[in-house]
C-alpha cells in the first residue's frame, strides 16, 4: 500500500504503448516486479501453470488482502470475486487452436469459465465458506462488495473477501474497444493528450480517451469495526436504468443519481468530502456522471477525482481500485487530484468519500466510506 500511495502522489501516469495485431496502442500493464512475483505462483502448484492471468492476479491480490486483514483460513470466510471479461488470454488462445485444428484442448472449459476465479482463490486460501463469481461489466467489483455486505447483514457470514480481477490486454479485447470508437488514439496531436493519453474527468476533451489496464483488487469485509479496520462502509446504493443505446447510459446518468441517493441515505450531501468517479475517459461517460453528481449535490459539489488517467480502465476491477484510492486518501488525509484538471477545490478535511462505478447495461453502484 505504501508503494501504491507513493505512485499516487506523483503526477506521472503508468500508461505505455504496446503492439497489438501490428498496431501501437496505449495500455496500462502491471509492473514487471509484480508480474515476476505472480509468475512464482506457477512454481508452487503444478495446477497453477494452466491458469489464466485473471486467476493468477486474483490469487496474488487475495493473499495480500488476507494477510493485511490478519485473517486465517479456518475463519471460513466467503469469497466473491468478479470479472467483466474473464479468462481473455486463454480463451483467445484456445479458440485460435480450435480454428486451426477443429478440436478443443482438454482444459479449455474449466480454465475459461468465469467461476474459476473465486474457486481457485478458495482452493488457494483453503477457506470452507461460499465462493461466488459473477460478471456485471465494469461495476463487477462493487457488486461483489454489495453481495458481501448482504451476506454479512443477513447473518449467513461474518467475513467476506470481495473484489475483481481483470487481464484484458489482448488483441481481440483491444479491437472490441476500438470498434466502439471509445479508445485513446496512439497518435494524439495536442500536447495535453500526449502528456496524459487518458483524459478522464476532462469535460472539455473533444475525443474519447479510454485506455485499458490490467489488475486485481480485493478487500476484506467483516462485521463490526476491528482494530485494524481501514474504513467503515456507511452506505451502499445501486440502480439500473433502461438503455437507450447498447453501450451508453442516459445523458444525466439516472442510474448514478439513484445509486448515489440510496448510498447517501440520511447522510447530508455536504458531508461527502470527495467522490472517486467512474469517469472512463470517454466524452459521454464522463459528462453523464458529472451531470448526475450535479443533480444530486447541487451547486456545492464534493471534490472530484478519478484514477483512470493514471492506471487505465480495468473493467470489472476498476471499482475496487477506486475504493483503494479512497482508503488511501482517508488514511493519509490527502486529496489526490487529476493533474490536468484546474480549479478543483480540495477538501479541508477528509472524513467521507463516495465511490462510483457503472458499466454497459446501466448498472451503477455507489459506496460511502467513512474514516474509522
């Protein structure tokens, strides 16, 4: 967490150009140091050699989360880890083999099914609690958090490991985003875009600038407020709106308005110090969420930020990485601004932070985190 915070305090982004299908594209990859550690997992268990990166990332992040929370496997905690795209690398590899040889490899089905992420994490951590996987596009990780809260409130579990894992940096996945015309151009002409390829939260941008990233992020939920708690979940909200288009939500993001109001509950709008926005870096996506925030919070908006300009859009993981940023700002009592956005009022103190996520399908989630 200290390394992550140090990177957030710097204005530099972690996007780089890589070649996909002969073309240069912007992406955000995990650092080599992390990938080297993750590769070591394959040496621990021969079965891990055949797993997709989305599963390996989840194993790595889950171990770290469990260690930080001081959990033991005999606690029999539940697990809910989702992914928007799932085993993209293996799926594309196996499908290419099928097209060439007209037959599928033996492990094609078990290693590409979405449920194998939580199942392998449960195997690795040796917990006997329930394990759940799901895909709800880009709000997947925050829906996992909702599920964990519901299980704990129901009394059916006292602890839940929740989060998302995504390894989408493959030629076919990049091509899908390019086909939607929402991806950042690798040859931006203006200076600002060259310095910051993803212009997330820049409401004056004239082109879409989404950049894909990879990663996994997990949090440990438990009933009560243990000594080592990072924050308290004070409110959760969710909403889905009827779509007017296959990919976009309404211009004023009705789903976000509803999810934010539900998460606020009895909390006054002026008591929210910061909103970590979903803000994918697209023109419509950023503007619609901003208008929804204006509708809910009126003239006095909280301080607004996002992390996608720095680490890319990690699809189903993105909401939990936004939670991570919120937890760090609560811990260090410092607002992390978007460096190319001017005139953003910094909060005088940081006590409550709202985190937003939404994806294809208009499925919004909002979470209010409060300092311990």
